[in-house]
C-alpha cells in the first residue's frame, strides 16, 4: 500500500526537490491553491499573504484575504490587480494562457510541485519555504509530517481486509462521474489503507451501470461541500434512486462517507490527518 511505502522512506533524503527560486524580501505574496496557502500558514509566514484563490479556504483566517478567483479559471488581470510581488501556485493552475502571461509578467511566479506521499508532501513544504526565503521554517512542519506518517503506518499495517472505495466526483444528471487511477482521490484511499474500486482508466470519467455493478464497492466516498443536492453532497436518497448504485454493498449497508473537499484532496499539511479520518470512517475502531 502507498501509505506503508510512504511511511518507510528515508527522511534524511527528502530535501532534494525544492524550489530553486528564493524571495525572502517578498512582502506581498499571492497564494494559488489551497495546499499552498495552508503551507504558508504552517510556516508562520501568513503575514506576508495579501490575496488567495477561491480554493484556499483553510484556515478560516485565509478567507478574509481578497479572492482572485478559482485556481483553474484565473484571469491575469484579476491576479495582478492584487498587487503581489510574489505568486506561489500549485501545479495545475490555469487556464494555460493565463499562467503563460503571469510568468511573462515582472512578478516572480513559482510553481510548487504536487505530491501525495511522504516524499512529495515534504518536497512541497520545502519548496514553499525555499520560495519564501525561509528554508529553516520547514523543519517543524516536516517533523510533524514524519510523526503523522508513523501514526498512519501503525493504523494501516495490520489490516485483516482491504475494503474497496468508489470515489464519486459528481452525480449531475444522474451520471456517476468517478475516480479512476492516478488521482488524488485514489492516493488518499490508499493512504487510508483502502483500494480504489475502479481500475483500468486514468483520471475521472462517467461510469456505466455495468461498471458500477462489476466494481461492487464496499464504500462510497464523496466530497461534502455543505450544498446538499448539487451532485457533490448528494443525499442518501439520491444514491438510492440510481439502480446501479442502490445495489452496491456500499449503499445497501449505508457505507457512504462525505468529507470536506480541500481536507480530503488538498494534500497540504493536514493530508495524513485526512487519511487517518478516512481510515476511521472506512474501518471504524477495529
């Protein structure tokens, strides 16, 4: 399992992949991506933040900062109007033409590498610290991350069974959009000691009734955004109204888990906490 592999890495060798650029004098930092914003706070550098994107909702104080828009639908005017002297962005921000224009602007633009295991998350924290010119500040959060992965390994290493999980991204129009392989959803399942019920395709795609029946997931996992029936926080009745889902062991047994999207899939400093909570939700105390 990915969680066990991640927990067994040699921590002394995790500091190689950090950002080459360093801007210790940047006092007006714009963070794009919820995990980047969380890391800035974990490093104690939040006083330098002057704006954030709409995915940056944690901690709550971050929501008081000006919002430049959704990280995958940014406009160069909206970003630059915040007046940053440094932009820190998760991989995957967009659209590509906006990112190209921002990188051509006079404001430094640093892309923080993604990561979903111990090595990747450590590199992510160190990259933000390096970009901010405070590399030593990463030591505390990295040490906490190491302890978190040790706790996670203790929870997941002696499982008598591995339950299968179907992550549903949306149910719009009655179509099940689910996670295949190579996604953050699959990564968090594996960290939690579970396996992805859907195999054979990458990313997210709509599922046929036959595919759902064949997968027969033990658990269904969805994002909870507190918005009820929009397809992300679908009520139990909605799942039961779709025949293919209603016949799965997950729905028959009421094994439907909803978690905050940023917490579940953000892969910031709280990633292992999210995996531990997901593990508890899937397997219980036993």
